[in-house]
C-alpha cells in the first residue's frame, strides 16, 4: 500500500490528507484567494463568511475541509453510520452544489485511493428537502448519509439547526 505518493504540497493545503490535496491540485492547480483566506478560519471552527464572486470556490472551500475530515475517518475505519456534516443550501443551487462540490470530488478521491491501493469506505451523501418522500426519509434514518444536504423552506426551522456549511441563505 503506497500512502506517501503525492504531488508537491500546494500553499494553503498543508492541512489536507494527501489524497484530498492531490485530488485538488490535479483538478485545480492552486487554491483561489477566497479558499486560501477562508481555510484557516474554517479549520479553527470559527463562523466564517466568504464573500466572493460566483465560481471562486467558496462552497468547495467549506466542503473540502469536511471531505478531508471524512476521508481520514474512511481510511482509518472510523467512519460510522451517522451524519457528520449538515449543509444548508438554497434550492436553486442544490443540484449543482451536490454534483460539483460533493459527488464528483468524493467519487474521484475514492478512485484515487483505489489506484494507490488504499482501502477507503465510501462517504455517503443525501439531499433532504420539503419534497423528500417518507420512504426516502426512512432510508436516511436506517443508513444515514455522512453528509446531509438540506433546504428548509421556513426560516424558523432553519434557526433551530446549526449547520456545518451554510451557503447563500436567501
């Protein structure tokens, strides 16, 4: 098992697991300014507001830290059947956020782990909206996603939850 094969460390990614770091560098090269500026605050678990133009990597900045934490657990066998990350998203951006910032990175990182001979548990995601059917909600309870993406229609409901990542709340 080769766990040390990795690309040179890109500035600002020293905190990331080598699989996550290598995936990021091969996909994007270097972090954007909003990512570099946001990561230290997010890593310190401070409430962080990243204000930058669309497409600058704000959502991935927050997700990547969560992904890196879950990858470490998945590789060490410590990933349990419980939701670890709650993401609140506006409905109009929901599908794009999931595909671009979760499903693609998680799939490619899992593939990279396999190429390196590393056994990594799959990190599960799910989306919960007001339209989620009862049997889908039951399935989430039976086998919880590690990352749950949710959209509350009512501000009062959202106020009761403290999400790990909250994006452009209307």
